[in-house]
C-alpha cells in the first residue's frame, strides 16, 4: 500500500517510502532506482528584481524488501541525491552564491505486521542528512518516526491512517498526518498516494502507463562553516511540482519513467540559530526528469 508520509527528499517521483514485501513471498527482493531531473530557470520574486535560480538533481536508491515471517514484512531503503543550484544575478545579497553543490542521504525503514482480514500496522522511521560540502555532518542530521494502520475498504480500495513526526534543521518539529490511498478505479486506472502527494495512472498498454502526479517536497541543507553568505546556517528548499509522464515496463523487473511539468510553487528560506534570516519565492518553472528501476 502506498503511504503519504513525512518527506525525506524529492526530485521527481523518487521519494517513495519503502513498500512492504509481497505477502505471498518469503524471499528477499532487491531494487535499484536511479534518476535525474532539471528545473529550468525561475525568477526570484524580490522587489529589486533581476535574480533567478535553476536546479539539477541526480539520485540513486537501493531498497531491500523482506518477509522474514508469515505476517511480518520489513523494508529498508537507502536514498542518495546530489543537487546543483545556480543562483544568478540575485537582487538579494543573502542568496548571492549561497550554495552550489548539495548532498542528501536518507536511510528509512518500514516494519509491517499483517492482521486478520488483510489489515496491517506499520512502524516507520528514517535518519536523514542534507549538507553543503564541508559542513559539519553531525549538525546536518534529522530524524523521523511514525505509526500507521492500514485497512481494506473493499477489493479495490485500501486506506492507511496514522501520524508521523520529523525533526528539522534550525526549525520546529513537523507533525504530519499519514494518509495512504490505494484505489483501483477501474481495470486501467489507479489512484495512489506518493510521498506528500498523489499519482493518477492509466494503463494504455500492458507495458505502458501514463500518469499525472502532484505533491510537496522539502530539501534542507546545513551550510559549510566557511560559507561566505551564512556560515553554518541552513538553506531550506520547499517546492510543489505537478508532472505528466509515462512509465514503460518491458518486463516485471525493469521500468523506465519520463516526465515533464512545472514547479508551481517554490520558496527558499535561510535560517541560523533557530531564526529565519530571509525567505524568497520564485515564479513557476518547467522541469523534466527520468527514472530507471531494476528489481532482482
């Protein structure tokens, strides 16, 4: 079942939490995911004008799904992402060359106990880090945890409800509801939750799906102590992308996804010592992305 949870990181659609291993298998399954995206230049909404930003990202994930017992499922995911920011001609001196390269790593798990009637209880958790090269690694760590109850409404609809918390870099702890949806609308159409968003998919062929997705993303980075603009501070990147794409699956083990769309809302915040130094929004910007999945 897909679950809507606390965000770790996101670029396109690569930020899914690990899913439980299939109920009819006691074997270990491994998955590799790799992808990249590029958000084209967006103007910074500042009274002075003249600033803009573009972002490129590349990521690689490794996921283990295991059913060690008849009614127990365990999933572990290691996600790694590199981002390249290009702030140019900024009217705000605080964002002038604030960051170039940034790294994120996320180790997350899900333990699921299967109950009678196909219902389930899941415990979720993650350790996350986001940092500019040279930053203090220990000061870049955040943590999340949650619990959720999943239940089948009918043969075509399953729901999940719960709560999760996540610590932040120089900001208040996030407390978010967990809302999961897995709805088979008809033989070709499904609606599933994904990260902090949802995806509507239509199977146009046995090996080809077309989808529309939307959601929220959060990226946080601890800055280098030698950063010229904000030594040891934090840059937060909030965004809401909307995308149209297709997934080609030539076999059950391989899939390739292409998508394009727009980041319809984006905000950058600078923080230090639990205080917000400055924030700035951008105009909407187009983006493209792809992802390759391999399961074995």
